[in-house]
C-alpha cells in the first residue's frame, strides 16, 4: 500500500518544488465527483511556499490511497507525507518523508465539531500531525518538523471560489484524474526545523490538490509567483487517463493585479497543439 501510494502521488509531485519560482467553501468531496466507483482512489494536497526574500522554498505534501468506495470521512487508510526544502548550502532538494500506516481524511463539511463549516480538507496521521488549507503541523523522525499558517486566500476564481483550473470539466466522470488550485497566493508564516537548523519566515503559498483513480502517465507542471504574491502563474498538462486510453489535456492560468487569464482546451474556439 505504501509503495503504491508513493508511486501514484509522490511520483506526480516530487518536481513541484523546483518548477518556477479564502472566500468560499472549497470542497473536494468525492460525492460530487461522479464515476469514481469502488476502485483504487487517491487524494493528495500540495502546498509550495516561497519566502518573501526568495531564500527559502518549502513544500509539504500529504496524501492517502484508498481501496474502497470514497466517503466523506475515510479512516485507517495508508498514506504518505513529505516535507521538501531547497538546501541553502547545496542548492539541492532535501526530502523528508514518511508512510503512516493509518491516516484520516475528511473532505467537504464532514469534519465534526466547531470546524465543520470552516475546513474543506483535513488530513491527519497518528504520531505525525495534521494538515488542512488553514494550517499544517507535522512532526517526523529525527526532530524534523514543519508548521505553517495560511490566510488571505487568493482563490483561482474570486467570483466562483469553488472553481479551479478545470472549470466544469472537474465533474466529468470519464476523467480518472483531477486537479484543482485552492489558492494562487495565500499569505503564510512558517517554521521548519531539520538537521541543519531552524528556519522561520513569511512568504506566499500556492495550494492545490489532486484526486482520482489514476495519475497521468506523462505530465508537465510549473508554478511561480512574485515575492509579494501579486503576480503568479501555474501550468499543468499531459497524458490524462480517460477510460481505456489517454487524453492530452492542458490547463494554465496567469494572475496579476490587471490580468486574470485562463487556458482551457474545452473553451469553444480554442485551437492548440502539443507534443509529449
């Protein structure tokens, strides 16, 4: 289970740290995603933080893999968590990871208690911690820990804050993998501790999620933002699983104070070509 989760999710996210430098309820509840069925189903949440001074780039990935019909609240399923940072000395990617045998994922409004109306995604693992769209508290082996708080979410579409890059295609039953951006630039404060020391800072966070039955066989992903978070872009595309075959699909967006540009191939009149 752990190795499969790593292949499906980590294999799709490991490069995210290196590519490029909240208003309404966000929900990825599978009950609104028809056609998933009782098959292997994954859900991953990724956050990439760029510090205001540009010296630190940190990523946090949490994911779970299910062999059952997805429900609003999923307990005791294997998962994966990774903390990624750009090493200031070597310039290379440092990755700290764990495969918790039991995780709990809450999607939509299923989280009981006072946070029920606030949290649209919540992941937790015993002895490790939790992550959601508002905060992260993760403690791994050898004293490695990461905490962060996010606020002033900049939704992909401020007029329709539950929509992401896919638009209405997010609800297509034939697509076996989906991608949505929760925030293009949230204000962030964070603390990372590892063997090289402690790093405390503030920056801008890009937050997104993937879910579905299968990860693309080939894909490209890029994301970047200005130090103040006023300008950002993101692009994703590749060979998407579609039934028994594949579909080449591409999504992109550019956000500045004056421009809000989206690219979706399903928009009437769109003509493009790709090569993978």
